[in-house]
């Protein structure tokens, strides 16, 4: 994200003449044109004032009910602004972030190996920076696969004013973005029992935006982080008074070392897509024996499934004999044990 591109798009979203914006910034139209085209930047010493002044102007013009939906071309990761002031803070953060990147490029700074990392303190500051940073990397990925790794406690009340507010808009499910989340059952059960969280709904919503993979680690992971492999690392902490702190790490050497340390913790994938599940079952069909030896309390049908399918009908379907045999055993196990069925309306109306 660059300053000129960001300002140009904000002017388009606001549907205002560029001259009006230039006058509000005490600039000439030609001066603004040079910034929009990337020929020059505001003075470094005026970065904070410039960001705040521009954000104040745009928030005044743009703010409205659900106005966050208008930012899909700029911020695929964003949140619903509760007030004009929230929008102003967010836009000031985004403009300052863009200016920082432009100044770094102009000064030929090696941003991949910063000697010092940046930290952000407070709920609003962390929320705004998470949205701005992730939007930047999602929009400027050069079609390179983006592999995210996370231990973010989405359901934790300590972070409820941050992660539970974030929305993903605009982007259709990209093929090159995956989220690998390390799942801790004990933490989930604690949150579920206390707050009655709908975990499956959360998984379903997440899957609409990226390929979600669940992992577990035999050794407990104590760090709260969001890692974009090879690109960035966001580290989260809660201070003694309950204030969140986020550190933004871009040092490529440390990011690689962090990822290597993570994958050495005896990690195991516990979710599978279609091809992975088929491959796992064909390799080790006996893994289903434990499932067949246990009773089934309930079956949830989200699609119409042919429980009464006969073997001769299944033989005509594509797939290996191992998978077909497991399907028949699975259906038979469901029908011959005391099981409660829950069927969605879609499954019933879609039944032929």
C-alpha cells in the first residue's frame, strides 16, 4: 500500500473533487497531484499532522452506517466502525503506515532486516494495525502463496475487542491463502463452558475466506502470535492491567527461526481436505476401527446423504474399493446404533 494509491482510492470512495481535498489540506491541486502520482511525499516532520488532517477530512465525508463495506478495495480486513472518531483513527493509522513504507523505500531502508521492531499498545491501536497490516499483505502478495500460522485465542474475552470485531470483506476466497491454527482443546472447552461459543459456525465462516487447517502440538505453545510464513510476525501480549500489546516483526531471519522452532514442537495436523482424507484412509484404513467400536450420540446432516445406498450402487461410483468399503461400514454403523439425527432444512428441501 502506497500513499498516493491510498489517497486516490479514498477520494474515489468519498466521491469528492480532488481540489476540495487539496484545499482542506492547505495544498495546491498540483502539489496534491504530485503526491497522488508518487512524485513526492509530504515532509517527514509533517507525517503525523498530514495523516491526522487527511483522516479527519475523509471520516467526515465517508462515515455512515456500515461504511466499512465501502473499503473492500483498500482493506479486505477491517471492522465495523462504531463512530466517526473510530473511522478517523483507523484512516490516520492507514495513512501513516503507507507513509512509513514510502519513506523507507525512499531512504532505501532494508525493511526485511530492521534492527528494531515496532510495538503498539492499546485495543484501538492493535485493532487498527492488525487490519491495516493484513490488508496490505493480502493485496500485495504478487500471487505468492500466503501461509498463516496462528495461536490467536479468538474466543478469549481478553481480546474480544480486537479479534471478534474483525471482518473480511471484498475478497472472494483466494486460492493462495491458508490459515493454520493451533487448536488447544482444553482452552476451547474452558471458553465453551463459560461463554457457550458456536465453534462450528466460526469454522464455517473462516472457511469462506481461506483454507483453514487445524493443528495440535504435543508441547504446549505459550506464545500468542499470527505468523505469515517468510513475511511477518505479530506477537500479542496482555499487560498486567489488561492492556493488549502487539509487536510487529519483519526481520526475515527471526521469522524463519520462529517458524522452525514452531514446527519442531511435535505438531500434527488434525483437519483434512477431501484429497488428504482419502489419502489418509487409503494408507491406513484401520484408523476407522476406533470410530466403529464406539457409539454415535448424534448425526448432523447438512447435505442429503444416501444412507440406504446399496453396495451395487456404490460400485458404480468413482473411488477406490477401500473407500467404498469404509463408506458402507460407516452408513451401516449409523443405521444400526441408537443415534439421534439432526437434519437441516437445506438437506430436506434438497432431497430427491
